[in-house]
C-alpha cells in the first residue's frame, strides 16, 4: 500500500500524513510541485521526528509519477479519494498494492488526473458539509484499506 499526495498545498497536512505513513509503515509519493518548500518548518513540526522514518519518493510532476507507475512490470492501481466519486470507500475492495491518492487541499486534482486513475472513492458525509481535512480523509480511507488487506504493521514488543 502506498499514499500519493498530489501537489500538496499545506505543509502541516503533509507533515501529518507523513507521520501517519511512518506509523502505519506505508510508503509515500509526493507529486510536485508543492505549494511550499518540502523542508518547511511547519511540515517538520507536524511530522515531528517521524519524517526520517517515512519511505518517501518525490516525483517532479504528475506525468513522471504516472509514467513510473505504469512502467512497472505489474502497475499498481491508483485509487483517488474524491468528493466527485460515486463509490463509497467502505463499498470498495482494496488490494495490498493499491496507491491511494489525495488531491491538493485547494483544488483537488485536474480532470486529466481524474480520467487517468483506476478508481475513485468517496467518504460519505452529512448533508450540508463540503469536505474533511485532507489528512483526516487519508487516515480514514487508508485505515479501511489496511484493514481489508491485512496490511497493518505488526506491533513491536517493548
């Protein structure tokens, strides 16, 4: 399982998602350009000392990321978290090699990216609300994907 961040805007959210990924032993792809410098102190504050424990791959663009994904001997499915999706995440069958992708906090992903993903999933919400925080959304769906696939890390004994 991997988490992909499409052109993240807010360093605190990125730091939070990197910290979550380290704790859940999930690799992260950052698709640039970002709306901030990746060593931003706000990102470091949110990620705390977990940032060095995160497997992180930076991609210079959407095309670089997607071409790399598709060039693999066995391309991984790309699953977009989107308010435009029609399938809810609990109704979706995740696979262990899936890449879960979140869009920019300010704008999501453009139409060409929507068209290129394999599937998109929606988090059902109460009427009259717009959206959840991107890090919260990533945690909700990643938790379900790991539950379905048995991908949670084995706790260490101290």
